[in-house]
């Protein structure tokens, strides 16, 4: 074998060895880079997840704390009074427009001269409750207990009443214009001696507002 040929073979052998080594090195570097990239991504995700979790937890806590507050509110703002006992308390000269008094116990409670427009008194216990001079326009008073309740001078136009209105102590000077009262109850109201007078605020005659003959 000539010297030239030996040199060529030696060159080719060295070149192949160098190429393989370079390929191996490149593969190892690529593996390292991929591992480092995955590690960095995992670390980044770990850093990002913490504030997200904290934010989610804080938002959930705020929502839990807010729900009872919203549930306690009713139209017109403030708290409602449904299903509680306010016996003997003074609610006179106040603004309770749109409040919910469903199934409230209001024995001998006074609402004199208060704004009770649109209030709901469904199934409330209103024995000896004082509504004198109160604005009851559009209020709901069906299925209530109204033994000896006072409606003197009340503005009850557009209000809703049941049979219990027959049990009130007085309805003198009250305005019942467009009030929703069962016909058979209306007839009995017209036969009462206290179905008389004129409402001082509206100037409407009580009997006229009841459409009495």
C-alpha cells in the first residue's frame, strides 16, 4: 500500500471518528437543553400558580363573606324584618318603603305616620298594631291577624287586604281607594260605624274610597 493511500485511509478514519463524536456531543447537549427547559418551565409554573391560587382563595372568601350581606338586604336598602319578633317596638315616622315584614310578630308595634309603601305583611301577626296616618299604598296585608289594629287616617290605596280587616279597631278617616278587598268583606266594612270621615292627607272620603252606597 502506497504512502498516499495510507494517508487517505487514515484521514477518512479520523474524519468518521470526529463526526461521530460531534454527533454524540450534539445529542447530549440537546438532551441537556431540553431538560433545562423543562426544569425552567416547571419552576415558572410553580411561581405563577402560587399567586393564582392565593387570588382564587381570596376571591372565594370575599364571595362567601358577601353572600349573607346581600341576602339580608331588600328593595329600598337596609335589612328586612321577615320572621322576627318586633313586639311593642316603635317604628313610627320612619321610611320602610318596600321592606319585607312577612310573618313578622308585631303585636302592639307602632308604625304611625311611617312610609310603608309596597311593604309585604303576608301572614304577619298585627294584633293591636298602630298604622294610624301610615302610608300603606300598595302594601300586602293578606292572611294577617289584625285584631284591634288601628288604621285611622291611613292611606291604604291599592293595598291588599283579606278578611282580617274586619277585626281592626278603627278605620276612620282611612283612604281605601283602589284597595283590593274581597267583595263580601267590602259590604261588611260599609256597615261599620267607623267607616266614616275624610283622610287628612288625600282629602278622600272613607266611604267613597270603599265604594259604599
